[in-house]
């Protein structure tokens, strides 16, 4: 799953996100979802989440 549908993402699941500073390089950061920050049901660039570590970014892969 690619992380563009909000229904696929729940707090507590493992995901890979791209941080704002890493958007050009595409470097992914792995972690566990703490909060879902995007309100719309779909976003073409990925649903924005906050990880347990405090990092915020858009979901690119769901583990």
C-alpha cells in the first residue's frame, strides 16, 4: 500500500515516511504512527502523520 488513502492508516502501525527536509532526496524514515494529521480521505502525495518519535511526514509505504 502506498499511503495515499487515510482509511489504510491507523495509529500504531509501522510506516515509512518522507520528511519535509528529505523530499528532494526521497530518503525514508521508518516508525510507528502516533497521530494522523491529514483530514481528507485521500491525498496524492501521501497522508501526513506524526510518528512516535515526533517526526512528521507523508506516508510512502505501509509495512
